[in-house]
C-alpha cells in the first residue's frame, strides 16, 4: 500500500491516516491521487473504508478548504479528530488529550488545553 503513496500514511489496527502539506495546486493533486490509490488498494484487496467516517482536517491560515474524494464519495471537513486518545484540532495550538475515559490515561506527558 505504501510504495506508491507520496503523502504521510499512518496505520494503527483498523485506523488509517493520510496527510500532506498542501501549499500548491500540485500538492492538492498529489493528495487526491494518493486518496485514489488508497481506495484502489482497498478495493483490490477486498477491503472497504467506512467512507462515512472519513474526514478532512485542514490546518493553517487562509486555507482554501479544498475538497477531496475517496472513491466517488466527497469527504466532509472536520474541526477536530481523535487520534489514539489525542484530540487533534485545526486550531493553531497543539493537540490536547481528550478529557475523561481511558483514552487520556496512556499519555501522562500531555495535558488538556
């Protein structure tokens, strides 16, 4: 799966994250191409992404909020996503541990903001 993908790809159990720094039109095209390759890989291996759970998290100032597709499904934007118990937000400040529950327990060096 990773060989032909230019973007950062993170995998943990049944969770896959794809990310890239997108400054130029060429970067947007490359990220969309990687999404298409990821979807094609899943399809050829008889796997499925739950596309209703897939989101785009935009970072940075003056971000044009480019829309992306996974297969034929347009992905919704999100203001925050939970990654292994850490709440990652599109805001400028760093990530914060999700309050309560066991998710934040394994990350004693992180504080909720």
